[in-house]
C-alpha cells in the first residue's frame, strides 16, 4: 500500500510539474533565440522643438543572443539533459531515504548513479528522435544534434552506453532486479511512448508524469531490497 501511495503522489506531482513546464516551454519557444527589441528614450531637452520632433522616440536596438562556445563535454551534458537528470536523481535519493531499510551508502550511490545513467540515455534518445522538430524551434535549435555539435552516430553510441551501463549497475548492485527493470522500462517509456505522444496528443504530459513517478519508486524498491 505504501509503495502505491508513493507512486500515486509522485505521479500527481509529475502531472502538475509537467503542465507547468509545458506552459513555460511554449512561452520560451516564442522568445528564445530571437533578437531583443529595446525601447530607448531620448534624453530630455529644454530647447524648443518643432511639431514633427517628438521628445520621446522609439528606436530598435538589436541585441544578438550569444551562442555558447562550450566544449564537447558540455555537449554530451546537453544530450543527457544534465539539469533535468539531476532532479530525477534527487527524487530517486528521496525515495531511497524514506525506504524501510537502514541507509547503505553503496546501495544509495548505486541506485542514484544507475538512475542518472538511465536518465541520460532516455534524454539522448529523445533528442535523436526529435532532431527535425528541435531544428525548427528557437528554444531547441541550438541543442547538440540540431546544431551539428554532435553527430547522430555519436549520440546513438552515447545513449546506448549510458543505458546499458546504468541498467547493468542497477542489476548487479541492487538485490531486487525490479529496480533495473524499472530503469530500462523508463528509458523506453520516455524516449519511445512519451516522445511519440508529444506529436499526437496533449495528454503526453500524463505519460510524462508516470516517467517522473518511477525514479522515486526505484529508490524505495532499492531500499526495500
């Protein structure tokens, strides 16, 4: 019963966050990558002006958005969606912390590390499948694949390596194989079903909430043994 409660609460939280992120992403997509228009005010002058000379004039100052000059390592971090993956790892750690077993640093590190690698794999394959869409949006066109910073073959190799390594770590270090199955299943759920559903239905956020609910469940199951 407790496992079910953790899963349901995590999923409900995921639904709310997914809806919020969807709205933010839509708004950011409209402005990201565009030049900024700044309204400049002409300094006040006490000298007389003609009827055609307004004291306040709107002028457009184009402020170009700077492109990142990060190296290859940061490009792979972009493929792994490092910031999002770090939040996933935090939820896994929280799930482990509230579990019934005595805290074991090796198990905790293994479940968090395995989850991080699985999340990196899922994020990578998600971007592989969405290269065309990402290249057409200002918010995503500078990602590693659309920008050409990383090739598709490199991305496939990275996604496969992180996925296999993460699943293997969970399978060998965690007593219950359910954790590894959940990690592998979440890669398929996020990179496959969730990614596809984004094109066809707004209920993709509900699928995304399930994706977000699984990592804390993995942590709890790892603690339960």
